[in-house]
C-alpha cells in the first residue's frame, strides 16, 4: 500500500479544483508542466514521488492566497479513503490553516509546510 500525500500548489498547466493522482515523475511534467517562479508545490511533489509516495495534487491559482481553491480541495479530500500527509507550501493564511486542521485531524495526518511559512504564521 502506497502512502498518499495531498499537496496544493501552483503549476503551469492542468485544471483548477480537480485532483491529479500522481504515481510517477513523468506524470508531473505531462499533467502539470513546469513550476512558476517562487512556487514550491511541484518541488514538494517531486520529493514525495522520489520517496515513493502517491500524490494527490490540487492546482491553485496562487500558493497561499487562493482561499477558494484550497477550500474546494479540502472538500474533495473528504472522499479519499486514506491520507498520510497534507502539504501546503506557501500557506501562512490563518483561515486556510484552520480549515486544513480539520483534514489533518480526520486522517490523523501531519501538516507539511516550510520553515518560512511556519514562521510567517507564528509571527502574524
């Protein structure tokens, strides 16, 4: 059984508000394209795949700021039977993080973020 990581981030291509199931590195380029400048979502995606995790990727318009994209994605995650981690690079928004807490609690999964984002959240 593969471990599943839900990840939210910006990408060059792909639909918004649709989960992309990624199991291999070539899928990242084929379905999502290149990462926009200053985006960390696809970097975390590649890392998860290299560690043999399955990724459920949600494309957002702007990492950390597209609240509606995150909230829709969280709602779609409710239909996934198992989730081992939730990754939200670029997010320091309290509303998004509060909503993510419910997902993490439901699946007993950790929230993965960057040191910079955690610092921004704690000092806001």
